[in-house]
């Protein structure tokens, strides 16, 4: 759905190829028929950017746990079922690794019904476990933290392991120009520790300006990352004591 999922999928594929395996990254939304995936992506992006109250309602209805029956993502996800099973048979896939909750619903649904030959190992890229990630038909869950793994284990009876975050090797290496940026921060705000506020690749966040002001007032240097949202960047550019 977003760059976070794509980046994790790309790094998993890189690691697999580095070890001599074939790996293919598939966007589940592109497998949905009749342009449904494009429509879903645009609706989600618009809701988190412009109508956060709508996204909050969807989260309460679809993602939060509760005693009452909640809607599932399976009816939508299974529209991509035939294309996914055809792809796994055509490529001879040994394993399918969902990194998006809708994909996890689909693979669990297909595995439970014997329609997906290779096992499915779900890599949860969220720290908080929400119900749309969970389907007992999946073969394995890989979680970022021990707390998340324990939560998954409490809610469904499948093998669970803690894998930690999946990031590229460059994430741990000193960034090019890091010393120059440190000097810039020190000149701009001497003695103020920098704090990064990220709105993700879509630049979707609420109250960034208020958060930046609170941090600046507390003696920090807010550094706001606006992703590809130039409108957000322009709106926040005038914030005092803040780098945007």
C-alpha cells in the first residue's frame, strides 16, 4: 500500500537473491481486477491525508479487536486469489511472504482451503498487532518484537517468531554527508538535540506543526520529513526553530 511495505519487500528479495534464490516482488493491489487496487490505494491515501476521521472510523471497524463480529478483508482480498495461485504455480514458488495485512488475509484464506501450494510466512511490518494481519491458515508469523510475537501467539494458534526489523545494510552505515548535516544542525540550533518527525512517503500526518512547536519549546530541534507531499512541505516551511 505504501513505501514502507514496498521497501521491506524489496529488501527481502535482495537478501534472497544474494543467497542464490529467485525472488519476485508482487503488489497485491495490482492483482485485484477492474482497477480495484488503484481505487483502494487512492481512497486510503486520501483518507489518511485529508480525512483522518474517516480513517479512524475504518480502523475502529476493521482493525481493532473486540468481542463483536468485525468485517474481514477476505472478501476483497480473495478477488486476487486466482491470479496469485496462477503466479505461484507458474513460477514454482517455494514460499509466499506477505508484508501487507490484506495479503496475509488472502494467503491464510487460500492455505486454509488447500488452494495455495507453497506455505505462507507472514512478515508483520507493524509494531502494533491488528486483527487484519491475523489468519490461522498462514503457516508462520514473523514479528518485529517479542511483545508482538506474544500477542500473535495469544490470538491465533500458529508458529510465531521474532525476526526484528528488515532494513537494508545501508541503514546501519554512516550516511553520506552525515558530518556536514551535524555541523549544519549545530550552527542552526547549538546545543539543541535534533528530533526527526517523519510523515512517511505520502506525507500523511496530523498536528505536525503543533508537535514541532512543542519540541522546539522543550529545547529540541525538530526536523520534519514531508515525503513527497510538497503541499505539506510548503505549509510547514515557515515554522520557527524547525528544519523542514
